[in-house]
C-alpha cells in the first residue's frame, strides 16, 4: 500500500471518529467542510478551480455546500475512502501519489491537531520522511516565496543531511525539524508544527506574520 492510500484511509478513519462538527486547523471549517473540500478538489471539475483561483472561490463554496447537502457525512467520508472517481484527473496512474500525498497528510494533521486536546505528532516511516524532504526541495521556493528573509530548511532526523536553501536572502532564518513537520510549517501550520526557528530576533519577527503555503 502506498503512503497516499494509507494516509487517505487514516484520515477517513479520523474524520469518522471525530464526527461532522469537530474543529480543524482550516480557519472556519469543521470536519464536514474539510471532507466536502476534499471531495470537490478531487472529483468536481466545476468546483475545483476555485480552490486556487480566487475569482472562482464562490463557485467552490457553492459546490461544497451542495456536496454536504447531497450526502450524509458518513456517506461522504465513505466515498472519499474509495479514492478518486474514474473520471477524475487524480485517477490518472501516478497522479494520486504525486498530487495527494502531501494534501492528505496536511489535512489529516488539520484534524488530529485541532481542538482543545490536540494529538501528538506521529512517527512516520523514514521512506515517507525522505519523500517529503524531496518534495520540500522541489517546492521550497514556491512555499516560502513571500518570506522577506532567507530561509534554510534543516533536517533534525538525519545527521549530515544537506540543508535546503528555500529562499535566498539576508538575514537568514534556519528552520529545523523532521521533513513532515517542516512541510506543516511551510503550509501555514506553524503554530502546531514541531519546528525550531533559528536566527536573530529581527529576522524571526519578520517571518512570524507572513502568509505561507501555495
């Protein structure tokens, strides 16, 4: 079983256990909203573009509301468990793994770490961490493009690993953590990510309020 398959199953189990009204780290979204987002993103060619195109966000919101009304929460999660429908672009061989691995990991943690009693970080397979590290190397510049200071990513789980210079600049802040925690930070979940930020006080203050993620 691939990581995206196991993470999809784990997220869906967590969604069912949490119920439809549980909080998430996605501001304003319940678990039901998050499930609808995942369905629309993966299976609705009309609603999906508004996830990345602001002018179409209203269409996405409408399609999410319609999705929530169309199926019960349990039915919706059951459909997510089955993976992309055959007409989805994510059903193209290899696309699910490439496009959904990080998406499902991030959103799984959005449920696990939300609320008054957040769960502790998981220990992921070293091969998964390595895959996420490679993804950070490819995506780092895009994820940290709004940073006003230089950003270096440093692994805390592998001795001697070559750091990633995600953004050139001076002064520089070094972010240290496992690849999975660094990815959470890069996707704007810095308050829950187990990442150590190293740099002078002025540089650290500059990155505190920046809008991260794609």
